C-alpha cells in the first residue's frame, strides 16, 4: 500500500515477513492459535487497567488468503497510487476477518460495559456484516458517510437513509466526522457549514465521533515539503496522500507553540490567528460553544438520544428530519446553502436552538421559519 514490496527479508530469522503497510509494521498471522492467545493477553492487560474498550484500525486487513495468492491487477490502475493498482481480493475483507473480530469481541465481553469499535471496509450496504449475526462482532462499525458524501441536502438525505436501511435490527448507529486518515471536513465544507454539520452530528440517532480539533472547526494545516513526516507521502509522493495536515497539533491558545509544547512541535501548528481552544472558550458563539450547547441539549432531551429518526422531504437546500420518543417530537432543519431559505412544518413549534447561538428559545407564531444562510435549528413540537 505504501509502495514497494509487501514482503521484507529478515536476516536474523532468515525469513520473509509480510507487511500490509510499513516495514516497521509486520502483519500478524491470525491463523495461528498462539497469536490469538497473545492478542487476548494484550487486550486483557489494558482491560484490567480500566480502559473502556478499543478502536480497531484497518480491521478489514487483519487476515489474508490462506494460500497467499497474489491479487489481480486493477485494469483501471493507470495513474493511481499503489493501494489502487490491485484488486484486493486476497488481502482485504476476507470472510475469515469476521472470525478475528468475533474473537476480539469475545474477550471484550468478559468485561462488562466495554466497547469495541473499528474501521470497516466496503460500501454502506455491507456495514451490517460487521455488527455480527449469530456471534456479535463490533459494537460500532465506524460509518464515514457524512465525510464522504457530497455536501448538499439531497445527497446527505440519501446517504443517511441508505445507512439506516443497511443496519441490522437492534444495531446501534454511529456517525464519524473526522479521523487521522481523513481530510478535515471543515476544509471541505467551510467554517459556516461546519456549524451545520455539528448540529447534524449531534441530532442524528447514534453515537457521534469527532476528531481532535473538529470541535473548534479546525481546517487542514499547511505543511512545507521539508516538514513532511507522513511515511505515506514520503514513500508514495505526488498523489496528495499526505495526512500531516490533519495530524498537526491543535492550538490550545494563541502562544507561539499554541500551548501544545515548550519545545518544537513535531509538525507545524495552525497559522497564527487560527482557531484555538482558549479563545473559543471565552466566545459565547464559537464553534466550541455550539458543540457544548448541542451536548447539553442532547443530554437534556432523551428524544435526541433514543428517539426514532423520521426523515422529512428535503428540498430547497434544507435537510430536515424528525426525532420522536414517548410523545415528544423534535424537528431539525439544516440550511445547506449560504442564502436564506423558508422552511415549513406542521404543528405548533418552539425554537430550542440555532447554530448561530444568537436566538433565545421562543414560541414560533406560525409553522414556518426563515432559515438564514448556513443556519440550522432544533424545534420542539407541542404534543398532538
């Protein structure tokens, strides 16, 4: 995946070993019972010390074809980076992978209240497999639909619906808006829409995952060529694969090293004047303040935690849905456009929260509201 051969000679052992990624990351043989026992020991070591669970990285490449057959070449590989030059039939997403995940889940289940989440492979329609059938697998297979979908109301509506339709019965949803391998979503959709995404993330049914700095609306950090650390970019340059812009340290304050270190940071920090935690803590309308307000609303209203998700017709750039539980109904309307949009609903409403954090809760005199550009709102409905 990172260029060159996946097989490396080890002089001390007089053997080759396989590495899906870096030379320094040899793959373990999950077909070996001793590997299973050793991995269980490692997991219990940390579980005994009180960790809440594990995030399994790249779970789809845990195990390889038993015969170590070569992947066929991708006929459309011309001009593409190494990970796309083959069709990974024999190395990725093997059926046996599920047995590895089931094994890890079995260890986790020895400890009450612990969690197993992980990266999965394939399109949305396959995500249900990673929850398990007769034997449980991941509690939360990570879902990157909000990151990977074009940022418009109809595309988002379709991606959300497709994901919910793919979930097995009683499976718990999960929504991810950032990660160490993913480009910053705020760079993709802009600061104003990042606030809209915050409201979407915290009001959809399911567990929200965000990445370091998403809560202050961080964007990609420019990395000069001589400061690149990511081995992917060093080994496979020229394809825009560098992940350092996402992994750069976060600014905690406006000081020279951002409150991150008294020495030299391992990667450049955000440019001076960029978002930092201290400034946003003192700004009542900052992105951080919005995330905190959304967390508070979510904690206060069981409807947003456990209620049903009921989609509404999205139109005129407004993504809308309803959350319903025990007679309580809440509406969420998100303007994906930079221009105002009028939005209508049925019933008597009360404005609970706006992404602008500049409107006090109030009763709405009519069943419509003029959403400002880049604004999202949460509206509670009176019982019918």
